[in-house]
C-alpha cells in the first residue's frame, strides 16, 4: 500500500538519524585536535528525576511498597520512558496506539502499534512492541462520541460515570454501576462492542469539597480546598486550583485565615480548572507541601506516561502516592460531566480538591474528585496542569524560573518560554525545526536544542 511504503521510509529515516548521531559523537571524540562536545542531557537529568527530594521518595516507599533505591530508579526509568515513547509516537504517526510502563521500577516500556512492520523500530528503542487493532486516534474519536452522547443524557449518565481510553487493553472503557446504562450509552454513541469494554463498578465519583501546593485555602470564608500550583501571569502572582472550588469573583483566605485573593477564572463542569490571583502579602513559591511539611520542588510540567508513579498533596490527607491509570478520562459527577482528566490510584478526601499532583519534580495536575478514602483506598481524577496554564495564560512557578527572556542573538524562532506545547507541535529555534515529543510548558533552559527528551530536530 502506498501509505505503508511512505510510513516505512519515514521510520527508517528516524532510525538512521539516531544512528548517525551516535556515530558522529563517537568519531568526533576520537578526532585529533577536536574538542569533544558535551553529551546531551538525559531525560532524567533534564526533568530532575535523578534528584528527587527525600519527602517524595519516602512517600513512594510507603504507598508503592518500594525501597529507596527502587523509588530512585523508578523515577529515572519513567523519565527515560516518557522520552522514548515521545520519539516513537512521532515516528509511528497514525499507527501509534499508546504507551505505558510497568514493573516495580517502571523498568518495562510497552508501545502499541496497529502495524506489525513497526515492531523492529519499537524494539530498537528498547521498548516492548504490541500490535493491536485500534490506533490511539480511533480510540480517542470513539471516546469523544461517548462524551457527546453522555452530555445529551444529562443526569442519566451518572450510572455510567467514568469513560476513558485504556491503551493497555486497546479499548474505550466505560465504568458503570449498571451495565445496562453503559450499553445504552454505547448504543447512543454508535460505538461498537469491538471498540469498547464495560466494567461494572460501585464507584460514584464526586468532587472533593470541604502559596505552597497542597496547602489549605478557604472560599468566601466557608468551604475549604487546596492550592494546586503557584503561578504567575505577568507580574501578578497566584495559584492554579480546581474549578469546582469557586466561581470567578469568589474571595479566598489562606490556611491562616488571612485575606489572600480572588478567583479570576473558573470552569466547571466541562473541565475542572480555575486560578486565583493573590494580593501583595502572598508570594508564589516553586514548591509543593510534602510529607512532614518539607518542600518538594517543581521544575516543570512534563506529562508522565500511563503506569508512572504520581504523588498528591492535599490539606485534608497530606501526601499520598499511587500510579497513573489513564489519561483523557471523562467523569460524570452529580453536577455534570468533565472531560480530559487523568485517572489515578491515589487516594483523596473532601478538602483535598484543587491540590497538587506531581511526578518526580514535574507538575501533573490539580485534584478534581474521585471515590473512596485514604483509609480503605480509592480512585481519583486530576485536571491536567498544562491545559489549565494554556487556558488562562499562566506560567508555572518553577525552581529554574527566571521568567521568559529573549533568546541569544541568532537563536530566535517560533519557540517561546511560557508556551504550552503538545506532542507533535513544531517550532523553529536557532535556524532549525523541532517537533515536540512530550507535553510541557516551555521555560528557560528547556530550549529545543538543549532538551532532546522533549524536542526532536527534524
């Protein structure tokens, strides 16, 4: 088929380019009179996964049953896996069907494809290949049809409240209290049995009601939520949080009950995102409140892969860890449906809403809702941070944050610090063109030429 021939040539070119870079590096180091170039930073180095704070490691040990060395290796492996999955997603194009990590140390990366001819290229990157029937694009399209059908059912969709693309089973999964409700939703959406899987569940997710990530704040001197991540918008400081915590204009006070600020924007349902602008008494810091009140640094917002470890900070239950189960999940709460959230195994309780989810040092999102509690365990959903930053034009506060700055002479282009980039986006920088491999908000030090974990030169 013509399409397959074009695809095979593109894959070959990608592999050949990698090989050429390796050969050039080796020959360059051996050439007389030529100073060896500095090696490119690894994904773990770029994302600071190799320098995790003790508070995060201890929480991973407690909640994931690891020892310290396993926790450290897991974070490094997950950073490397995200970069590898990003490269393969770009190379596979429309055949790509998802990627996930598994094992106590996330030592195995699996990449799914709809084309058996891709197996060799996947294995050449050190990943396990899985040939499946449906591409990620097909699964996402089917889930979108389910979301539209659920919106038409209004409150009747609460018995089939959770819908997500499960890349590990290559299906769109519908969790339902009553399987008949799931089947009715599938019929209304025109999604066939070959694409979907129904999972019976007693869970009925709800939002968790009742400037350091995870700390408490109060809305209109009554309800309590948790700070997600400190942010800036120009010179204005504030924080990201959940939309269901408050409407635009609502006032906030800190955990110490000192006047703090007000909601500038809020979306719920549909999404679950908001941000609060604080007054001059409050200063945004690049930290999340970790175990024992220790600071956990935030160095960026690169989205972690399915199966990766993730920890949550909240004002009710503190610091807890688990794993990422699915991205792009839709949940129907009693108040309405939200889409585009991430499903995790981390527990949470009322008052934790809005709080921080972080993987290593990378911000992931803010607590939306879930089911269960931190005594018996549960399932939670978080609103991803990158769409929130993009929607409101916010800049995440990070330990490397010097603020957007003009690039050095001759290195300008379309890349810009503060912009949220998604996999597949292309930019120019330093006279070259680059493709984004992993979703993130750009910042100084993460220029495309500096971070091969996030950008691929094309």
